[in-house]
């Protein structure tokens, strides 16, 4: 088991309420922070309405073999929340009766769910076109029962997306825990060996960059070039794309901002970088997030703040594509993180 980098919360639900209170009622010495709603109204974007649902992002549970400093899920080895096979079946039923073409599995470490492989196999049986697994890489090396994950991914043409904070050991381990960098490199080598991430391969391997401090990511294209050069020169590792994702002021990152007295400056940086063009392509426009217990959310970040959907189609067992298309997306101050600069989503920059 990797060494924990942070102490986990004891009461995640209470914590989510506290976070919403901080986001809504933060006091700033330079004046009141303008609400996200106000900026949407100024740009004739309120209420924020969804496009047709294309992606079902499913959180299979908060259990993880790591405790990363930037984790908005507050995941770790001690978390017990995990999706049941019954709820997974509800997800499959939703796909069957809708136009959803992509399943995006996340966690925690989604592979730690005991029914993970069953779910992938069943999804392929019903013809899911695109399948994403957000793997932390180290899970592949963590235990013998996970060593064959690269082959399992390949056999099911899984699109692997993995967090990689930096191409150096020091910065990666600082953010994700002692030993993570070396294990990640070994996992990437295993994926490359069977064809993942290679230039002309259809086995997609993408990496995710999150800033290690209270600042916004730099240009995604420039970062990708730097990552590719460093990882290839130092380790012979290849991958397809780098996604630069802004850290949202929730969960552990919010704790860090408050403890380091960077919260106010970071929120002002997000507000000043607000880009109305990014609003049209944020993930909540074409994605529905499914919590481990089946409750539905506009996005994975709203899930962590317990901002559940309201109405008759608020749980995956009651999934109704028509009703969900008619909803208004729930927003709060954390939404500035997805609309700053070039924008940010689970697939990186959106502008």
C-alpha cells in the first residue's frame, strides 16, 4: 500500500455542506466575489441548459490505493462507498434505452470495485461504442490480481486516461504520495509494451496534468510537448494526448487553499480568467455523472458537493433522457474552475 499523503476526512457528507458554505459565503478583503450566476447572466447564458446526453460518467466507488493531494473525490484506502452490481445494471439499462455512446468509469480506483470486470464485459455485450477507464496507473502494480489489467484493457479496447502530475519524481510524489512516480513509470511501460499510447496505435492512452499548487494550468499544447519529450527521453514512454485540468476549489484542494491562505487569491484568479466561450463546452453540457449509490449529478464535481439532481429522474434506476434534457444545470462558485481560461473538463481544455 502506498504511503498516505494526507489524512482523510471522517465525515464526507458534512464536509460537502461545509464546502458549499465556504464557496457561497467566503469573505474577501478585496470585495465580494461575483457569483458564477451573475457572470452567466451577463453573457445571456443563464440558466445553464444541457445538450443531448452523450456520456455517462460512473463513479464505481471512492476506494483507492492512493491518497492524492489534489483529489476532489477525497478517495483513499479507507473509503467504503462502492457501487453494487445492481446499480451497475441500472447503468446498463440506461444506456440501452438512450443515445449515450460513451461510458466513463472513475473512482477512487474504479478497478478496485469487485464487479469492475463484469461491468466492462456486460457493457461491451450491449454495444457501448467508447469505453474510458480513469486509471491511476499504480493500481496495475499494486497487487498481483491487477497485474493483468493492461491485457484486460486491450482485450476490451479500453481508452485509458491516467493522472500524471509531472515528468519528475519529486513533483509527482509530492502531489500523489511516496513511490507513485516509479510505479507509474513501470505501469506506463507495461501499457506501451502491449501497444498502448504508440503513435499509430488505436489503443488510446492519455495522461492528465493537474497543477501542484494554487495556480491555473499553462497552455495544454505546450505542456503536452514538454511531457512527451521528457517521458520519451528519460524512459522511452509514449502516450497520445495530455489533458490539462484546473483544480477546482473543493475537497482536499479546498483544504489546501484554506490552510495555505491561498483561497481568496485563487478564487479571484478563476473569476478574472472567466471565459464565456468555455461555458458551451464544459462537461455538464453533454455528461451525466452517476454516484456510487446511483444518484445523478450534473458533473463529478457537483457529486462531491452532494448537489444531486432534483425531480423524478434523479436516480439511475429512474433514468429518463427526455426529462434530463429539460433540466437546468446546478451551479455554484466552484464552476469558475471549469470556465477559466481555455476551460477545463475531464478531457482537458475545451476552447
